[in-house]
């Protein structure tokens, strides 16, 4: 049943990938022929989107691949590598577009507006169709990619409006201004995404509020004296991993210990964690991971 659900998702993402990649090639050629830096800026943006969609397509095919001895947590973390590659391509392309567009502000050149209009109409149609295909999907990959494509549609609407204005008013500076605006917007959003991705790579806590709530819930258990060595990190920004040590207030029999574990399981289930490792420590047992200061919370005074 799960594989049946995954096939339509991969097919929809595949459609979006080939449409986007094919149109990106047309964009670069069209931007050169029409002498439009705005179109070249959008071509760089679409190239980044094509890479994102392509990687998402590959990931959608291997998402259910089982963990093995080499990748004991599975393959979700590969998506972070894809995000960094996409970010590097988009940042490099954006710097190149700015190096082309900024000098044109002092000496703007009139683009071929007829070609811009045709490409803009084509861009709205292609990206709109790709967004429509992905709008039927329910996976996280599809929802995120659909926002990218909708953003592209709005970008091409802006190119179309500028081209129509230039058809009637000779104001060539609008073309480099639009490309610089596009590029700065892309750089701002890409920089935020890259920073978030690097944080996940460095195993930063994905959500400190969630971590504190987990600690509070665990330390409130009847037989738990202290919670320490709590580590919450993320495989890919969506699938989180938790490890923690729980010091008991007294030795427990097998039945009581089983009940405590069931209570812990019920608490953690609310947080939809992908992997959890909880160690129960006896009273005054020396923690083999050393002294604990951070994330150490006691139950009661």
C-alpha cells in the first residue's frame, strides 16, 4: 500500500522536473537572444528549482530504502546534501546575475520586448502546469516544491508586465532593476535556507521549545528523580532523534520498570520522533557519559 502511494508522488515530481529543466534551457537561450537580464535572473532561479526538483525526485524513490550497517539511521540525511548543493548553485548563479545586471544600471540596453512577452507567457504556462501537477500531492516534498513553482509563476507574471510596459515606454533600466530585485530576493531566501541546513548538519537542536517540553514531561514521571544528557537533533529537518538519561528515585522491579517504560513511550509518542533512545539509571549510579550540567532537571526540590 505504501509503495502504491509513493509511485504517483515520484511520477508527479518527475513531470515537474523535466518540464522545469527543459524550460530552464529555453530561458537561458531566450535571455541571451532577448538581451534581458531579468530573464537570465529567472533562468538561474529555475536552474536551482530544477536541481531541487531533481533531487526531490531521486529522494522520493529512495525514501523507503531500509537502514543498513553503513547508514544505520536510513537515507533521510541525503536531502541535506541536496539542499546545500542547491544553495551553492543558486548563490553562485545569483552573484553572476548581479555582476551582469548592476553595470547595466549606468548604461541600460533595451531588451527585445516581443521575445520577453513570448517567453513570459510560456513561463507562466509551463510553471503553472507543473504547479498544478504537484498540487495534487500530499507529501512534504511536493508541498515545498509546489511553493517554488508558484513563486516562479508570479516571477514570470512580473516579467510579462515589465515587457508590456517596455513595449509602450522606452525605459530600459526597468529590465536590470527587475533582475536585481529577483536576485536579491532569491539570495535572501537561499541564505536563510542554507543557514538552517548548516544548523541541522551541525546537529543543533531543531526546536528548543519542544526539547524543554520533552524534558518537563519526562521529569514529571512518578519514579523519575532527574533527567539529564538530553540530546534532540534532526536527521533532515523533519525527522528528529532523541536520546536521554533518566535517573530513577529507587530501584524498580521488572513490572514497575515496564510500566515506567510504557509511560515514557506514551509521552514521546506525542512528539512524533523518528528515533528515541532512553536510558534508565539506578539511584546514585555513576553515569558512564560523565558529569552533566546542561539539560539536567530534577523532579522536586
